[in-house]
C-alpha cells in the first residue's frame, strides 16, 4: 500500500516485497549495516522503533525475522538495517551473504514498542548488543528534530570491539548536552573507564532518569537480559506502562 502525502510516498506492505541492496557498511567485526533502495520520493511509513519482517527461504523452509530499521525515520530514497551475524541465526547469515544489487523480501513496517513525540521529557535506553537498533532510530529522531528531552543510554556488550555505532555515541555526547551514554562491558580491556560485568540495579539507578510521570524507559536486547532487567526496573519503581520493549 502506498499513501501519498505532501508529495512523499509512505510505504507499508502486508505482503513481502522486494527491496534492492545498494550499500553495505561494516560496523564491527560481525555487524554490518545494509542499505536498501526506495523510490527517491518514498519513505517507510513508520514511527521510530517500528520493525520490518525479513522473509527468506532457507534449506527449503520459509522463515521470517523482525528487524528494526536503524536509519532515521522519514528518510526518503533508502532505509538501513543493522544486523549482527550469528552462527545460529539463519536469517542473519542470509543477510550477511547478500551482495550489492540483490533483492531481499520484506514486509511492514509493523508497530513495535515505538517512540511517539511528547511521550516523555526524560528518556532512558537500556540496550544489549543488537538491541541497540531500535534505540539508534529513536535517538536519531529525537536529536535531529531537536525534541525537548533528556536522553540517557546504557549500552551493554561483551567486548569493546562489539560496540555498534561507537563513533556516533561519542559524537552525540560531544555535540548534544541532552545526550548521555554509559557503556558496560563483560570483558573490558585494560584501563577501561566504563562499567564492567552485567547491568546492575546500581547502574540503572545511577545512569537512568528517576521514575517520574515524564520518564519512560526503552529496553531491548537478548531475551534473558530483557526479562531480568524489566523485573529490576519495576523493583526500582518504574511503572509497567513506562517500560517500553521495542
């Protein structure tokens, strides 16, 4: 379905549609950003944090997996998917095996735990690994549109080499006084200045905005991490409706 509004075409499909791969950017040793072509006057019809399904036939079986575009919502002409390659991840390996010019079937966007302008003045983000992809979309949207909100990101990874979008986080901290970023590593290098181990209640209490009617927290990462930290956030006083799972 295409809905034309102010000369921009907004794209949303329920059936899988082909999108041509036009660029691949290496982010880390096992993570790349795949750029897919849209018509020059078209954009995905989505809110920051919404997701697409990638459809593929692998070993004779049809499979689909959800991926949140990492590109700025409202961008015309293309969209990006940032994907970590997992040995056990059939669709992630399928995407990493694609070449420029290939087409990939996708449907959506579909509504996820997304950002709506005005939903909070103090916004916390807790991400593990590729759980950062909905966060980057939301953070880019808020900063680019100069929305009045204080942003605090806690980003957990195994090693320093696993930090996706690291240069962008450092640039944002430098350029935006309302953006704060705290890294947590399981296997830190010598003289690491961030936190080590797992995300603890103490880290959440210190680096997230306090529970308040104007506070919301986005939480995304591996399911065991999300389950544990969702419980911890509630114990720290964040109401269930303030905890958003993209």
